[in-house]
């Protein structure tokens, strides 16, 4: 179905929901998926093609998050067959827009607390297991190494990469698990009119490493925080998780869990940014490659077990 046909279908859906013959849909935004968001009559109408989007999960998980006291959009009506949703309007202010040097620490403290609260949601979400993690690491191999950089790894380089993948998989599987939003960053947190934090884009929620959402926030692909602030916020989240009985390791071990989880996530993100270009024709995400690679290099330099990978990054990957 063409974009015009989908928009016409959404207009018909919105007319049925609002009771208006011609509801005026105003485009709010698109995102890195194929979803598009429109505002009309105090509600948000979502065009989410069912072939690519997890609409049933969005509807189900909205209820789960809301029952857990997490502020997310409420699904008012849905046509899952066509891929059209009507949800409550959380406003237009993203976390990234609200963030200033003056409110930075307090705002990020609140967001870390929210990540901890999400991790405590009790539900049988899909498991972030070995095959899942390995598929995500393969995105980097396929779309950055192969499609973007055009690199053919030597046998020795492939051994280094395989070793890195195994260490990252083991890191994710060894740490305590909790509910994991899986894309918890400054563009998926909203500031409502009463200055409360709300979460969007939660349809990919899984059960997985408890540090994943924290590192997504504190080592965000779209914004850089000072290392000292990251350390304070990491310690804050650690203490809250320890008080909840979720973790019983040392802060040092927790930090290592978080760093390595971040490396795995950032490698995936690099691959996704390239996939958005080569598969979907969207080049706007390539600007975030340097920051994201910077996080990977920072972690590789910090831990001796990644010494060979740090050399591979410097010699082959980040020169492209």
C-alpha cells in the first residue's frame, strides 16, 4: 500500500473515532521505524503498517505498563488488521528538548529512577536470550562491516570479532534480569504538561539484562553526558536496584555489566544506523556513528580483554 493510500485509510479511521467527517490530521513525526504520528482532536493517530510494526504488542504492553504505574500512552481504539491506532496525547516535549545544563542532573536522576521502576515490572515478556543477542550483533557485521565499510575480515580478525561477541553474550546472560524497554533514550521519553516523565516506543519490551536501559540512557547515541555525571547516576541506580533486591554484586561489577551491555547495544545501533541508509534510504542517522563508535572504543580501551578489539576498531572499523 502506498503512503497516500495509508494516509487515506488513517483519515477514515480517524473519522470513525472522532465522529467528524474530515478530521484535520497534523503530522507530528515519523521515527526510525515505518510508523507515522498525527495529532487531531486532542488525540494521536498512528499509522503503523502491520507488516513491519508490533501493533498487538503495543496495545498489550500499554496496559501492562499502565497497570505498573508507568506513564505511557493509553490505546483508545485500534484497527490491528489495517495498522491504525488512536492513543492519548502526551504532548510535544521530548526529554531531549527539555534537557538543559541547569536541570541535567535532576532530570537524568528522574529518568534513571524510571528505568529502575520499569525493570521491576512483573510480566512474562519475550526473553532476551543468546539467539536474540547474537542476531543483534549480526546487524553490525552485516550492515556496518559489510554494507557500509565494505570490509572483509581476515581469519584472525574474524576470531577477534567472534571472541568479542561471545564475551558480550556471556555478559548479558550472567547479570540479573528485569523488564527491559530496549530503546530507553532521550527521544523515547516525553515530558507531559505537568512535567512528569512518560515513555513511548515500548512495543519491543523483553526480559533481559538489568543494566540495558540504564546504559541506553546514560550512553545515549544522541547526546553525550560528562563521565562524572554518568558515574553518579550509575551509582544511584545501583543503590536502588540493590535496595530492591535485584542486584547483589559490587558497584564495580555492576559498572562492568553496564559497560559491556552498552558495547553490545552500541554495536547493534551502528548496524541499525547503516541499515536505515542502505535498506530504507534514510541517511539522517549516520551523523551519530562517531559518538556511538566513541562509546565502543571507550569501553574497549577500559577492559584488558578487549585489547585486540580496540586495535581492530582503530585500524579497520573507525577509519571508514
